[in-house]
C-alpha cells in the first residue's frame, strides 16, 4: 500500500473519501480545473528537464506550451465522459447570484498558455545560480513498523543553490485566485512536512545541507486580470515534520482496521463541483441534494 501526502490531505478533509479512493472498480475522474493544473505541471517539467540537461535558463516558451497542451488532451481522453468542464459552480445562494461557468478545450487552452507565457515572459522561473537536481522526483520508501506500506510521492522540482549547496524543494501550484495568507501553512496542509521528511531519507545531498520548501503558485485566471505568480516559502520545524508522520501513521492504522471513515459534510469540498464521488456518496448527494 502506498501512503501519499495527497491521501493524508484527502483524509484530513473527508475521511469517507477513502472508501472510494481505494476501490479499484471506480473509474478515473477529472475536471478542467485539475487538468489545467496537470498541464501547467507538464510545461514546467519539460522546461526544467531541458534546463537540467542543457543548463539553459532563458528559453522560448513554445516547447513548454506544446508539452502542456498534450498533457491536457491526455487528461480529457483518460476521463472520457467523466470529465467535468465547469470552472465555477453556480452560486444561487449569494446576495448577487452567480451562474455556472463552463470552459471548452479552446478557452481552457488559452488560460494554460497565458499562464505559461506569463511565467516565462516575467522570468518567474528560478534564476541563474540555481541548478536543477531533479524534476518530478518520485520516491518509494519503506515505512518502519508498517511492513505493508511505503512512503510514496513525487516532488515537482529539486534545486540546489550553486553558491551554498543548499537545497530547495518546489511544489508547482495553479490557482483560480491568488492564494490567501496561511493557505499553505503547516496547519493547512501536510505536504511540505511530508516531502521534507521523505527527501531527507533519500540521502541525495550532503546531510548538512539546508533544505527549504517553496510553493510556486501560478494564478491562471484572476477575474479581469493577467495571470499572477507568487513564490511562498514554507519552513517547517522538526516537530511539525514529525507530527505529520504521526498523522500518517494514525491514518495507516485506520485504513488497516477498515475504518470507520467518517464523512465531513461541513467542508466546502463536499459538493458536486469538488468531489468525484458525489453521486456515489450518500453523505453528499443525499444530504445536500
């Protein structure tokens, strides 16, 4: 069994999702929001792998756009008729009700392209003086005292600072709106702590090197504005890193015991827009209709 930071993150939001996540009979779902994020990831991966191989920092953007759009098309084809084209759900409950916003391939592709063009035109990529150690670094590591489980994950980008040898782990995010303060804090997501722990176990760099975690966030469609880029540094203390490992081990014990997996109907993610299992889950479609 593979424990991912995304599994832990999902369980912290709604443990009942695990009922469906581990069911091999449930087909693949996707949405235009997630697929655009996957596409941008693919564009970044192509650029940073090229940079690793050639050392070239300043490049033309077209090859990275092409890689992104190939990835986007792949996601659509993989999900088949389970692909959700909604960018925004209808919000009839607001003082000023909002209609549902749908995209198609062309409008989504324009947003992906605009985001990557912005990233390169404004030199949002890491500057000269940083070398690429790996792009999309995957790991499978044993879990002590949990012989049926491994730590699994993929770190988007690993850099070393040439002058100091320090290491930067980067996670590429896409967003529909600029991130609010605290969105990626230790209390809000286990990701940084989980990846920092895993990377230290890989023994790829000097054990005395400083290791930092950074979120690079590309906002694709701020209303009426150009794309926006934010670089958010998220340090984690040894105690915070250890706490996330404790959370993961509690989750492993819960899964091994077969539950119970309690639903969280209070979360905004418990909606037809954000949960792939809405129509299967009685706590979603039944309670909220």
